[in-house]
C-alpha cells in the first residue's frame, strides 16, 4: 500500500508525493506540531475521564469542574476557539 499527498506548488501546479517522503522532508514541522499539542492532548484525556465520572454519577453537579480545573478548561477553550 502506498499513500500519497497531493498539493499545489507556487505556480498552482498539482503535485503528488509519496507520504513517507513528505514526512521525512517535513519531520521537524511534524515534531513541532506534536510537541505543541502534547500538553493539550494530555489535558483532553483528563477531561474525558472527568466527563465519564460526571456521567457515572448521573450528572451530579458536585462532579462538575471548578476552581483550577475549570480555569484550565476555560483557557484551553479560548486557545482552541481561536484556531
């Protein structure tokens, strides 16, 4: 199986590249994206666990985010809503 990436160059010609070649050439950029999102993804997993706990308690208001956890959620929301 071969995966390809299509795009357009500066003169608007369509280009096709084998995916692994594109990854090798842009590995630094991919690594930067992964590092940027690593903290967010970890938080997102913690939020999913908190949501499951909230649902398991029949949506008990006492299980909702508050304090620092709520502030962190608001901060992440504002950052992501800008994207």
